[in-house]
C-alpha cells in the first residue's frame, strides 16, 4: 500500500471533515471510522496493510475536522450522518466500513439507516451497552476514575487516563489537544437506540471483532450482537486489518 495522500476536506453534516486516503482512487473502497480519543492518523498502520482504496477521516472535533462552537455534545446519529457524507462525497459507495469503539456504533447506525452506502462492515469493540445491563458497575467505576482525573489534572489528563498504555505517545498528545471531542463522545455513547429486531434486519456480511485488550463490557456487547446479526463472523484476535481482508475475501466487496 502506498503512503497516505495529503489530507483533503469533505463537507460533513454541517462541519468540514479532514480526510486521508491511501491507495488508488476508485472502487471498491474501505472507510475507517476511529473511536474515542483517536483520529485518522491512528489508522495508518491498518491502512498500510490493506489493498485498494482506503479512506480514514477525523470525526468532528478531532484532528483537522471542524465542530460546532461550543462543542460539548454529539450523538451517534449525528456522527453517522458525517460518515454518510464522507462516503457520498468521495463517491466511495458501496464501501466496506470498519469502525472501532464509538466508530463501530457510527458504522452500525449507517448500516441501519443508509444501507445502500455499504457492502459489509467490521465492528470492533462495539460499546453497545444497552445489551449489557450487568456492565453498569464497571462503567460507573470508569466514569468515577475519569472524573477524578478531570478534577486533579483537567480534560487532557482525563483523556490520557482513559487511553492508558494502549496508545502511542503521539496519539496521546493529539487526543489531549482535542479533549473536548472525547467528552462529547462520552456523552453520546448511550445515544444509539437499536432494537434486537433492527439488528436481525442488518443482512449485510459483518465481522464483529474483539481482542486481548477488549474491555469486558465491550466483549459482552460483541457476543450479544453477534447472536442477533444474521450474517456475521465473530473474530477474537484483535487484528482489524485481517478482519477487513477476511470480509473482503468472503464476499464483502
């Protein structure tokens, strides 16, 4: 895979979104959607392992992308409209979509409401906590830890605490600079309302991915989603690039 081209701007749902691309123009395309406290640059190791056209963008408020002022809240639906605008703006439909964390919820919402834009999807560590009621204690402890870091060191320290040791130093610094987007995401995690019937209606080929670093609540969510989705492969090796390649090889193209 060639190096990423220079960032360009695509109009999202009312904001300008910074987009990076790898590989040749045209179709088929894979569009990558990052999670919380991340950005398009964090996808470079994955994009460089994939064949064909790969697109990653900074979700609103992150990296080089804009956001409303003040920006203190978002929803999965709002983020899904941004993703739909990127796919349409780059003439990438039907794309293979891959989302991690919050980005997995964004992809799932596009599959529900803009099905024609996708040919398949990878959902990595999907935090669909409505299907994991027993995770309340774990999530409450996480919120308390973030609140403590926020009080003692400010927004940047809270973001760094949330990332822990799983992010490279440069990603941590970029995330600290865009801490407002992290807190908007945090507030929007519970904004996606999806029923079991709606999951059963998502008939595109999917991979639901977890790995060694997946939090227990996210693993439970992944298992329960997989039980409902009609055309799904459940993979637990944490290799997102491998999951995208496997999905393409199995017909998600």
